[in-house]
C-alpha cells in the first residue's frame, strides 16, 4: 500500500497512528453495538411481557436463535487464507 501511495505522491499514515485510530474505531463500534443490543433486549423483553411469555417468577422468556460463520478469504487458490473476517447473526423469536 505504501508503495502504491508513494507512486501517487500520497502520504501514508504511520503504523503507530493507524493502530491508534484502529483501536479508537474498535472501541466506538463496541460501544455502539452494546447500545443497540441493549435496545433490542428491552424491546424483546417488553414483547414477551405483553404476550405473557414469562416464567413463574415473572421473568420474560426470550427465544434467541444464533447462527455464525467464519469465512476464509482466498484469491481463487486453495481457499485457506486466514483473513480474520467473520459474521454472526442473531434472530430472536
């Protein structure tokens, strides 16, 4: 990447600065994800309470189905590259 940018005379970000920004972005993603999950949990809790789907102690039942995958990125060769990209889907009923 550095080579490509230098040919176009575009300055690149130093590795330390990149890693610092990456950490800040990861923290922001985590905070956002936790907030969204909290909202979703509260919505599901309210739906369960409205439908009377609670146990004997009044705790709402929330059915969650989880499915996940861990993809391996490749370039049309052996399909064994470890790109560290993944996907998890949660579907609530």
